[in-house]
C-alpha cells in the first residue's frame, strides 16, 4: 500500500516536472529575439516583405505570447506535439523517424561503456598502485576531460583518414545498395566510431566508480573470509566482490541517462548521425519552436521515466532506502 | 613592334590549339556514381516554391528549366529550343523541345510552363523575378508566350537554374498548398537529368539517371548521391580519403588551403558568378553619426581591405569594391575604393566636427555579426577604428534569427553582412538600395535605409533596359554613386570554392550557376 502511494506521489511529481520543463522551455525559446521566419529567409537567400508577413501569420507568430502558449499547451494536453514550422511535418513523425538511430547509438554506447568501464575498474582496483591502475586513471582522466566532439574528430582523423578503417560519418553507405544482413553490417560499421566517442566519457566515469567501490569492497571482512576459505582469486573478485561493487555503477547508469542524451547531440553532429541530436541542433538553429519543444518534452519524459524506474527498482532491491523513506512519511 | 605582336598572337594561337587538343583528349564516359557532399538539409526539393542553395543544388538536377547559362553569361537552350523577343521587348515567345517528358512519362506542354510560372509568382520568395510578367499564353502545346507589362531583361536568368523550375501541373496542381505539398520531398517528379530515388533528412539525397532525359545521351552519370554532412572538417576528411568526390560552397579558408596541398584535390572559386555572394560592412544611414556621409567615408578609409582578404580570409576571397560580384558582366571595378588612409580618415572626422575627447575618442559605435565566420571581421573593426578615435563595441547575437531581428528593425550602427546577387541585379541587387524597399522586419531588404532618388531612377531604368551595353553603362553609374555615398563598405567575395577529386571528376561544373545547374555533363573518369 505504502509502495503504491509512493509510486503515485512520484508519478505526480514527474508530471509536475514535465509541465515545468514545458513552460520554462517555451519561455526560454521566446526570450531570444528573432523567429523562424528569419531562418526561412536565411535559407531562401532573402524574402519579400509580404512573404515574411504571411509566414508569421501562418504559424501564429503574430499572436501575443500568452495566446501562443495556451494554444500549444492545449495541443500537448491532447498528445499533439504540433507541426514543425521548418520541415512542414508533424513533430511526432519527425521525432519517431529519428528515434531509432539515437536509441541505437545511446544504448550501444551505454552497454559498451559499462562493460569496458567495469573491467578497467576491476583491473585497476586489483593493484591500486600498479602500472595498469595508473594507466586506467590517466585514460579515464583524459576521456572525461576531453570534449566529446574533439574525441570524435580525433577518432575520425585516426581511423577514417590516416588508417581508413571506418567511414567519416552518416549511417549507411549510399553508393552501394545493401539489404538484410549486409545492411546491418554496414550500419554497425558506421556505428563503431560514434559509439566509441560517446562511450569514451562514460568509460571514464564507470571505470573510476568501479575502481573506487571495488577497492572498498575488496577491503571488507567477507572478502577476507572468502580468501581465507581458499577460494580462487577469480571467484573472490568476480563472484563475491564485483556483485556488491556493481551497485553504484548501476545506479549511476540510470542517473547519467540525461548526460548520454546530451552527449549524443554532439556526437551526432560530428558524425552526421541522423538521430534526435541532429534534429535538435537544426531545430534550435532554425528557431523551429514546436520541434525543439517536442524534442525537449520527449527527452525530459525519457529522463523522468528512467529516474522513476531506477528509484522503484532500487527501492525493491535495497531495503535501506525503503526504511529511510518510510520513516520520513 | 608589329612583328612582336604577331609573334605573341601566333604563340597564343599555338597555346590555344594545344589546350584544345588536351581538352579533346578526354572523352566523357558513361556510368558510375558521383558522391557529392552538401552541408545542409534542404527544407524540401521543390525550387519553384523555395529559393536558396540548399534546395537549389538537388533541385537543378531534378527539375529542368526553359533556359540554362554557360560560363560567360549567355543563355543557352534547355527545355526551350529557341526564343524570340518582340521589338518593344514586351512579348517573349519560347518554342519548347519536342517529345520532352517528366520523370513519370507525361509529356511536358506549354500548360505546365504557364502553371509553373503562376506557382512561382504566387509562392516563390523572389517576387521581382516575374513581377513584370502579366500573362503566360499557350497557343499550342509547344509554344509559350510571355506577355510583359514592361521590358524585363532579368527574365532569362529568372528562367534558369533553380529559379524558374518547370513543375508538372498534373502533380502540383491538385489544389494543395504547393509550399507544403507532400510531393516536394517524396516521389518528386521533374524533368531534369536525374530522378529522385530517396531523400532522407540529414542523411542523403539519392538520384539516378533519367533514361528519358530530353537531351540524348545525357547525363553521363548513372547515379548521383548527395551526402548531407554538416561538419566542415568531416567533409574535408571525406574528400581526402576519397569518400567524397566533390563538395561545393566550401568557405572555410583553412579547409580550402588544406585541399590545395592534397594531390588528388582541386579547389576552384569558379561557378559562383550568378550566386554572387559578397561580404560587406553595412551602415545604418538613418542613425547618427553614421547618417553622416563623411563619417562613413572616414570609416571606409580606415578599414584595410587587403588585410581582410589576405590575413583574415587567408587569401581565399577576392576584394569586392561594389555590390555586384566581380564575376558579373555588370561589375564596375573603377569606383571609389577607399584604400587604407588613416590620416585622411582622421582629417575627415576632424573636419566633420567630431573632435577627440580627453581619452582620444570621438564617439562610440556598435558592430553586429550574425554567424561565426563573420566574427573575425567584426572583431578586427575594434582595434582598427580605434586608430581614428571610434570606440567600437562588438555585439554577439544569439544566432542568425536574433541578428536578423536586430538589423531588420534598424537597431544597429554597423553590421557585417553577406548578400547574394542571385543572377540578375533585379533579383538580388536592387533590393539593397531602392528607397521603397527599406522594410522593417525584413532581413536583406534595404536595412541600411539608404535612399538616393538618383540611384533609384538609374536602377529602375536598368531593370527595364533590354540593350545589354546600355544596361551595363547604367549599372556602372549606379555603382559609382553608391560607392561615393558608402551606405555600405564592400570588403570581399565570400570565398565559396568547389573542391573536387580531379582524378575522378570530369567536366566539373563551371557555369555561372556552378553546382546549382544541371550536372548532366559531369562524368566519372575510369
């Protein structure tokens, strides 16, 4: 019963948060001077006055701000994200068209960074002052500090130009037609560099986390007991220690989801990856308000849901959090 | 003397003959896939209702026009095999190529031409292109008669490249708004050398050879792929590793210079004469103190154009002295150029009564810029104009729309700007100077609010002068007056370059419209 109440409360908070995100974004978008008519003029190389006035009228940009906002919210309440000014297409269609590419990039980067990060973290924790550990530390520092677009360009120069193993960008090689399995291989071939770029930041994060918590766990009594029992090193590290050491990594993985989404924006731009990030950048530059609001709404929805799920899952697997929350209520 | 001259001309003739031989040695080949990169995703692919180079590059491949232009500003037959203009210049008759069809097999008739012109008149952003056209008559399927309200020499350019696309009435005339027509991005049907296979936003535009193209034996390419890559360095690397055969509209000086060091690449600034992009410093002529002609002239004398071209643009651009591109037949090079002269600039400001204060400053001014590549020029103005006692504040905008708002509502002193000529001066040049085109809220109108009735009269006359020589003379005098009034100090051309792999690309586009003209003559070597 209490669990349900907390879940409902969380959902309510999530909804409120979404509304706040919408209002804030709407106002932010209109804070900057200029509108989509200017970008359309930019693309067209100039517009006549009558055409410009017509565009502003067509898109309701000549209405007072509060009226525009009410109209927009009325539509969103009916799950209609509106019509893109710039592309002349429903925003939902645009987003759904781009979503698979972004999901492919984000999920593969997440999986790879967790795997690689944890392995590196464990290696580093086994001999905290060894060469391997220092190497991992340096690698993670560089990976975390380097701007993701820079990492991307460096990878392109290295692996697409100097050693041309991978293409410089886009998602498929369009000069040759491919179907089925060959098409999948082609997409994976294009995925490698952008995925590694995006994963680089999170490899750094997870390896540091895994190293710290592994060090913590390795020093605890039950590990010493396991070692005293005469278990093999492998069993101690991977069966006993790692399981507990993974907890913070899992939590963080849920929390940094928003970070991955924003990182994807940069990676997609560098690699011409046709995902939501590319769409978002284009929409922001073009002042295509419905599209930007749609994407922001969508990504905040994803983040809110991801956090909600992490919260719930954690509540189930870790009894300590449950009691803390209950005593508060 | 005579002998030497003869020798020189004989030598020249030999050289010419030699070059003719070497050109002839390469016969175009059929087949292959040309991979071109483009930097932006077009809103859609129908140039009849959308101007701009993003739509123009693919648009000129998908849609044919009545005429096309060569590299010397001559109109050549395309969908129209011939044309006649009446003595008073008010009736222009076009005879269409027989047997030409759209990509779906429907014959192209004069009705489609009339429909296209009407659609362009109602929906295209450049109203000046066909404002003078009062009616388009279709006496028979192969004849189109343009009735004009006044002579309109810009007509031919307005009927070429991406500007005058002929669209099929049976598809775009179904009553839907042509600007939002679903067939603008999907199943596009034109009559150009290439047919649309697929357009995926932010990814690519794939086109294949139009087997039934009305020019027999063309195009040479089997397939034309335009890869959409926004990042200039990624495009540069793509050209280097051979993934991209050709990129047009490259304007980053570093990338252009870099490509000159890559053995298989050639960079040329040929092919931008019609687009005619010019970078300039615009003044608000209605706001003090830039409303004072002497102040504007003094600033012009203080700016070092050579420095901008050679240092800021690293020698990739060419100096511009007027608002008409140096590659245009209407360009007048002999105007007041305001070559660097700080002393003269200071003397002019002293004389105009703007004395220096205790800090050595005369007055403050702001300068705006709207895109990252304009920043160096804006920043250069600050230390440079300090030399003549002007305290410049560089104002950064939150992107293009914000800059456009500031400039188009006349809330500025000076701004860096780039404006395109768009072929004929009537289309892209007049708008900057005509008194009645100072329209608030409209970017690239006469945002300087410059008004000189004499210039107005000359431009209006030139816009209706069918005699090319007289027309050139009229524009020449207009450019001289404008240079003297300096509502704008012209700095240089935008360094647009076409960079291509010369081991692969034969007949790279070199007409005045460059890659915004049909690429039916381009072929792939081996």
